[in-house]
C-alpha cells in the first residue's frame, strides 16, 4: 500500500470521485461544461493529495494539499451551480457537499502542519 492510500482524506476524495461519476451520469444533456469542470476538479483532489504525500519538504507538502483544497472548494461551487440550475437532485447534492466539507477541513489541517 502506498503511503497516500493510508490517508483518510485520500480515501474520502476517492469516495467523492465515485459519487461524482454517479452524479455526472444522471445530469441532463447540455451540461457538458459543468460535467467537464466537475470531472477535472474531482480528479484533481486525489491526485494532488497523493503527490503532496510524496513530497519531502514541508513547503511542497503544503502546496499540494492547498491545491487539492482549492479543487474541493471548486467542486462545492460546481455542485451549488448544478443545484441552482436544477441539474442535480437534492439527495445527490447534500451527501456530496457534506463529504466535501470533511475533505476541506482535513486538507486545511494538513496544509497547516
């Protein structure tokens, strides 16, 4: 097992990515701009967490966790837009937002260490 796989925040980010795939499959046609943005931001989170976990200097470590945090915030905003535009159901939106709040909190702590 790689070191990043042991991080709870990485596991949560992978879980969010799975939820994103389900959500994207349910979005109506004509949402390709938001679908693409959500897909890229949700993929960015676990990739940057893994890269940050592999860095040796604290500055690099923090940098990648900050980038992952920004991607999580972006995912949250995209979900807000999708809800406002009636592209996502409330029962898909709420669990995603709750998970993102946990991810952001963990990444904030990791970036401060």
